[in-house]
C-alpha cells in the first residue's frame, strides 16, 4: 500500500460520525448556537478594548468600523455571526427564515459603515482611506457618502436587534413536541431556559427603546466631518451632550449584544452540559463530548 493510499485510508469516513439520527443533528445545532452566542458576547468586549487603546472612544460599536485593526475585527466577527445565522437550520422553516434574514442584516451592518466618525476628538486615525496632512488630521477617513449608507446601516441594525428579540421571546421558548424529554410537564430545565430567554428578550426590547431615544433626541453633538479638513469641532468649544459624552449608545449596544450572546449560549446548552432536557433534575451535566478516559482519571 502506497503512501497515498495510507493517507486516503486515514481520512476514510468513520462509522457513527455522520449525522444519521436526530441526536446528532440536535448536537450540531446546539454547537452552532453556542458559537453564535460566544461571538456576539465577545464582540463588544473586543471593541471596548479597541476603543480604549484608540485615540478616541467612538460613540457606538458600529463606529468601531473606523478604528485601525479593530475595525477589521468588528467586520470579521459580525460577518461570522451573520454567516452562522444564515446557515442555522433551526427546528422549523419559519425559524430558519428568521435566522437567514437576521444573518443578512448582520452582514449588512458589518460591510455597510455608519455615517460620521463617532469621535469628538480633532484627530482620529482610521482603518480606511488613511491619509495624513501636515497637521496629522485625517482628510479622507470618513468620506462624505451621504445619508443613504447610514440609513441602510441603521435599518439593518434595528431589524437585527428586533429579530434577536423575537428569537428570545417566541422562538426559543417554544416547546419541541418531538422531544420526549422537553415535552414533559416537570422538565425544570426547560422552564429555567424559558425564563432566561424571556428576561433577555424583554431587556433587549428596553435596550432598543433606549437606543431609539438616544438616536431621536435633539442632543448636541460635536462630531462632524469635512472632506478638506477632516474631523473638526462643528461648534467652537463644543461640549457633547450627556448621552454622547458618556458613550451611552456604545454601552446600550453592548448590553443588547450581551443579552443576545447569553440567550444563544443557553440555546446551545453551553456546548452540551448546561440545562439539558435529558437531565431536568440538574442544571449542570457531564458534556456528551467528555472522553471516558478522563472520567477514569478523576475517579468517576
């Protein structure tokens, strides 16, 4: 047997590896939901750090698009969440359709930047169209492309948050009648999961409302852009209003993404050990992927 045949034999299909049954499919769906939740939860943490090491703290997570290096992380992470949502099969066609629409919205949010610099500083390097002048002011960091791009970004972002709230309030709380464990009336873990989903959903609605208030209120903003001078103060000695000065849009979006991540982490059962239907008498269980030899090592 040649080396090529040996390599081919190494990669031959293994018995039981493909998804031949409902259990295997369920576990795959849970892992997918788990990673959607993890990435959504980590994204604002990454952007917070990126803003802290940047020359200025941006007004929103979406404005992190313009931060050198961390803007690429924002785009890559958001697109990853969007792609995984698009390929999330769910447990019904309506759930599948909702996930696909949400995934498309996430990709639009990532690739279609919001308007403005999101920064009240005079100088703010950008990850795109970087060009410095003698006074180190960025001249082409935020090209004046009109309001259309910003409106598309805003519409996609709002739609995404609403879709995620619908998942929490109505989709995840539904009972799978094909699941013998979940259909039991005394399945305590299902009730706990539903409470978590509902709390996350209600808080997301409140977050959306607060962000809408921050968007529509007549706040004084110093953020402005000129194609000739770059970022500048729109009003001499301008002091941003309380909302922008404390970056409340950023922290509101952080809260929404954290709630999104928590709900999907629970939906993914933490990777196979958290609030399982099969063990309604205990919150934490041994993961299905836990190698048996490890159990011997720890005396179980």
